C-alpha cells in the first residue's frame, strides 16, 4: 500500500472573495507512516481513536523531506474537520479565521496532536500572504492506493 497526499489552500478576503488559491503534492513523513502502522496494530486489539486531525501552517521554506518531524516555522495549528471522500481517501479541512496565522504562509502539515506530536505529511508552496481580515481554508487529502 502506498500513501499519496495533496493540499488545497484557499485564501478569502474580508468580503469572502477568493484572493489566492494553491494546490500541490506533499511528502508523507516516515514517522507518520510508522504512527499509522502502530494505529492499525492497536486497532486490532481494542478500540482506538484516530488522532491525525490537526492541520498546521507555517512560514518555513525548506523543501519537504520524508525525514521531517515538524514544520520549519509553525505559526498556528487547528483541529480539522475529518471526512472520507470515497474508499481510500482521507480528507482534512481546517479554517484559519481572521486574526489567526496572519503573515506569509508557505508550509502546511498534518499532526496527531494539538501541540508537537507526529507529523504525517508536509507541503511547501509559494507564499500566501494572509492579512488580519482574511480567512485561510486548508484542505489535505491522503489517498491510500
């Protein structure tokens, strides 16, 4: 089984107009794969709860690598809405409302904790400048193939 990830980032202005849109592929972190394996192993012996539901944004620009453990320069983290689009696709959507994560956003990651935790995936894209009155919607999809 392989994991493949994709990110979709939409920046909305104060009048709810789309100011910027980005999408791109990400790198699945080795530590994240190990954590998923452990999650599945634990699920066979009793009830378990998926904790990979936190999306973080940052201003780091270093390229993604499978050995990444965190974002290079995290600005904010938010609990995402989790959904399954179809068999094998896991989707997380987080909205960073006005006043949150303001600045030059260039990196995105999924974690299993609201602070620190294990990185599942990371993406670096061209900078999206989020103003104080802007909302940023970040969506990631992990496809199991």
